[in-house]
């Protein structure tokens, strides 16, 4: 069976040489374990951070060892109570064809209720990140003007649409291509959107949100965050979700040069991790699951076929912005 290992740590933007495809024996489950044949796996921005040898909220990947991350697959052998061959499970051992899991690390999902990839996207970790960030961290309220960066990605698409569905007075998004920008407005119901490559974010945001913003959902950091600080109305709130514009930097960026605006505008800038918001799970499934089922909330997936050997390519493509919605690899 095949797996992808970390061959070397990237300096700056990662390359295919940082990954290595390896052949391994298919393992046999021990007591309380399952063997799962993966069907679909996720490639996510946080994995870039784990390629560095740096202390963070998740441990780094180890050189010469397989990477890991969200995946869904079918149980092909079970030595654990409550799991049978043929069950579909969500778990954390992607980047390999076969995952050997302790039963406690697997969650059964219903393959007839949603396409498998949805459990890694809109109904999974990224969807929950959008929900928790907007509803709880940024304390969204009806009538807010909301700005979402990285708006065409897995988290951003959902965050912007939740804001619309919960009664934002205006939803503005930014993304890295004109096609994505058009898509946000035409298909996902954003009121305005702009391509951050087409001019200074500050100027484009001022035009797109002429009355200022109340909430900023930050996936990007850098100049996007500075622009949001400028655009904020009094008592504005930012959910600091990610900062993908700096993940490949070799030197730290200067902080927002206009941070002092947070004082006079009485802003709340709050970082968070989705894992701390599990108490919202039921509410999330009810609301977002309902909107997905009714078609009021749309979501996209960019699927790379060809199994684990293609995972590095899919991951690098996601970092370059080739994905619309959730970036996935199918086996
Ligand atoms: P996406 O699906 O949004 O994919 C990443 C996107 O980032 C690309 O499609 C690309 O789109 C954009 N991008 C790449 N480089 C840059 C750049 N220099 N400036 C601006 N945009 C860039 O990924 P996710 O939805 O999975 O993640 C979005 C953010 O949420 C990330 O920052 C991630 O780390 C964070 N996150 C945080 C969590 C938490 O618990 N706090 C949990 C999950 C995700 P484009 O074409 O627009 O450039």
C-alpha cells in the first residue's frame, strides 16, 4: 500500500521534493483497532505549518514519517466492538491508502446522508470553523456588515453564506482571481467582492463597503487585516481564523501598522481554534445541515483524483489558490 512521507522541510513555498511516496505492508488490526481503506482525504492550509519544525498548537510532521490529516474511508477489517466491515468512518489518518486506527479515533458517518467529501468540508471541520468563527468568536448579529477574506475557499464560502442567511446587511468577500470574485457575487449571493491582486486591499475594501464593516472574518492576515482595521466601524469584531498570506514566509511580517485604530474604535480582535467550539456542534449541524439540504447554502469541492500519490500536488495547488471550495483527494 502507498503512503506519503515528509522527505524534507520546506524553506518558503513547498515543492514536490518535500514529499516522498513510499510502499508499505497493509497492517493487521490489533485488539480494539480497525483497518480502513481511505476513499477521500483532505488537504488543508494548517498542514503547511506542520511541515516546519516549530512548536505550535499541533505537533509538526516528522521527517521520514507519513503525514496525517482528515480522511473518510471504509472499514475493511475490525477488531473493535461497534464497528463492522463496510462501515464508513471519519478519522485523522489521511495521506495513506490504509489507515490503522484505534476505534476511539474513528467516527461513524452515514454515506447515504451526504457525499463523503462533505464530512471533510461544509459539514466537517471547515464548515464548523466558519460557523464558530462568525457566530461565536465574532459575535455576529443581524444587520452587521461582514467582510470575509479567502472567501472562495472551504471556510470562507461557508462563512460568507452563513452571514447572508443570518441577516447581514452586506456581505463582502475577497479572493485571488476574477473568476472566483464573479462566482461569489453571482452564485453565492455576496453583495460585493474583489480580487486582492487587482489593487490595494484597503482601496478595494473601501469601495466595496462604503459604510464600513462591523465584522471581519480573517483567513488571510497581512494587508487584508490592515485594510479591515481601517474599514472597521466602532465596536467592530474580527474572528482571526487564519493568515494564509504569511504561511510560506521565511521572515516574520511586520504587524498591522495601524493596530492603534483598535483603541479608538474599541475593536475586539479574537483568535480561535475550531477544536475549542465543539459545544456548537449540534447547533451547527441543525442550521448549516438544514441550509445545505434546502439548497440555500451552496458549497464547492475541488477534487484531485488518483489517490494518495496525487496528494502533494493537490496540497500545493490549494496553497496556490487553484481550489474553489474544499480541496480534496479521492482514492
Ligand atoms: P481554502 O479552501 O481557503 O484554501 C486556501 C486558499 O487560500 C486558496 O484557495 C487561495 O485562494 C488562498 N490564498 C493562498 N495564498 C494566499 C495569499 N497569499 N493571500 C490571500 N489568499 C491566499 O482553505 P481553508 O478554507 O481550509 O482555510 C482557510 C483559512 O482558515 C486558512 O487560513 C486556515 O489556516 C484557516 N483555518 C483555521 C482554523 C481554525 O481553527 N482557526 C480551522 C481551519 C482553517 P485565492 O485564490 O483567493 O488566493
